C-alpha cells in the first residue's frame, strides 16, 4: 500500500518537470488538439476505415 497520493511524491514531481520540458503544450491545450483532430478525422464514422477493429459476426445461429 502507498503512504500517500502518488502526485505528492518526489519522483512524480521530477517526472512532471521533465515532461514540461518535452511537451511544449499544456495538458489542456493538448486535450483540445486531440479533440479537434478527432473531429476532423477522415475516418470518423466509417467502420471500415484503416485502424478500426473488425466487428465479429455472430455465426452461432
């Protein structure tokens, strides 16, 4: 079991600082970019678009 929340640990603080240097975009900005990208994706709503999982047909009739 943990003594306290993970966010309060020294390791997490170091990780956050390192990630700030790597990512030039804030979390909120990154979330907005991902949302906008999903909305204008050419595969949106197309079940046969590349990268989609195939739907298994129920063959036990």
